[in-house]
């Protein structure tokens, strides 16, 4: 496992955002399977908060092993995307944002509002 982040504050969207900024890695996220499996809409898939769900990244060489370990223990697991060096965060069929734009908004909003 390369990283893990809980989904307790602002859900999957916030966890992915914080991870791409922390590691300066691009990512492509696919939420259709979450929507289908959990019978939820895109907003719920992206922003539903949960202390029982975790966003985990594993190296490509460990992907099959990680899924197998989870399934053997009865832990639901779903592959929702990949990381890359694109410099962008893409949520399929929703939007793509350059990491530099995300970082500027993330770091500058409160400073801009409160000086």
C-alpha cells in the first residue's frame, strides 16, 4: 500500500483532492461503478462522508494482490482509478482540473478572504 486516506470529511472528492496535492500526482477517477454498486448518484458517490471507507493507493504491481487480500477477508474493494504524471485531476465524464489550479484555489481562498 502506498497511501491511505479516510473519507470522513467531504467524502471521496476531498480525499482525492488532498492526495493529489500532497503527492503532486495526477489522477483519473471513475465513479460509475460506485454509483452502480451502491445505487447512488454522482453527488453521493463523490461527497458522501464515511468513517468506514478508505481511499487506498497501491502500486500497479500490487493491485491484484491487494484486491485478493481484501476479498479473502470479506472487505469490499473497488478499483476507481489510477494515478499518473499528467498534472491533472480528472473525474471521468465530470471535469478535468490542472493541479496548479487546484493548488492555487486550495491554498489561496482563505488567505484571499481573510488577508
